[in-house]
């Protein structure tokens, strides 16, 4: 009886302390609470928080450019997941080894940083996909991958129908590793989806070796976004407004990215089940 009570107490304590993960968002945009400057990623912060996670905005406002200092590394190491926004100047983050060797899982949303001249996730450069393209084709053998759960094949990631008339189609391209065979992801990566023939969605395991010899210290994943980098006077957003993260992406885009986040961070429900499982194990051991 005492063992049973102890097991239940452990389970309750774990359930009571179960928390959603902490996501460190790295972006050149100012955080939502800072007046002035670019705020293209405000809606990104809001959406991530809506998933039930804590968003650490320390990495916003160009805070983590160039060499990472001790405080930068504390935030990176304390996070459960790092997301690097499309709204980053890749040349200012061109320290591949310090990013590749972080022990925190990371999702990259910029095709500029995959290049062999940046983080060296691929063996070559990148370029814009056809601007009118909207759909991602999922590899037939990978339709069961966790990242694409709940979406069809092909799946529409963008909807350009609301683009200002002067832009005709997509306001800016979706920048992706070149599809001419010179810019493939590392052989250890799993390319799950392509967009206009370009690699769009990829899963890179911990331990994979990049083209410069870096060994990934934790899992990495890639899902690109379009170039929503308008200044405060920009007109690429709906109705001629400055563009932002949520513009022109579909619910399926959010589903895929949400799957990635949920796969790379243990959900609170998972922690609860772990607590119950631990309690059950203790009871069985007593028997």
C-alpha cells in the first residue's frame, strides 16, 4: 500500500510540474514589446505561444549576431528548442561551428543559412523557387513522417491570392538549396518534402557531419519561408502593408511547423504519461 501511494505521489508531482517547452526565437526583428524597428515576427511569437510553449524573445532584435557571448549561450542551452527565423541577415550569423555544435535542437527557416558559405548544411548555394509555386510534394516513402502528419500530398503551404496586384504573384521568392545537384543536404539528412523541385523540408539527425566537418550536437530541421522582410514602409503584405510571418502561409504550413515543434519538444501530455508510467513501474516492482 505504501509503495502504491508513493507511486501515485510521484505521478502527481510530475503531472503537476509538467510544463510546455521553452523556445528561443532568433530573429533580426524586435520583440513585440519593444517599440519601433521591424516587427515582422510579432505574429510568429504569438503563434508559437498559442501552441502552449514559452517563447524566449531574448534572441530577437539582432541580439545573437556574430560571436555568441556567455549570456547568449545560456539562453541557447536553457531552451528546449531554438528556431532561427527567415528574418535574419545570414552574413551576420556566419559562425557555423558555434551554431552546429549547440546541444539544443534547432529549426532553421532560412535557405540562406543552409548554404556552403554559411552553416554548411548543404554542399552548395541556394536560389528562389518559381514565385507562383504554392505546393510541397512529400516523398512517397515519407508520408508517415511525424513532420507531415495531418496534411495531404501535395500540400499547399502558401496562398498568394491576397498579394497586392503590383506584385502579380508571390511578392518575394522562397529561397531554397539549389536543385541542380550541387547543393544537396548531407547524406545523413532526410529530405521529406520538395517545393518546385527544391528541398523544402528536411530532418537532420544529431551526429550528422556537415561539409566543414562539424558534427551536429543535436537534431536539426529545415522548413523554409518566403522573404517577408519588408521594412516598416514596405508594401508586400495584404493590402499593401508591411509583410510579416503569418502573411500568405496556409493552415497546412502551420500544421507542418507545429508538427516539427511538437516532435522536437516533449509535449506536456508526454511528460504526464511518463509520470504515470513511472508510477506503474514502481507498483509492478513492488508486486
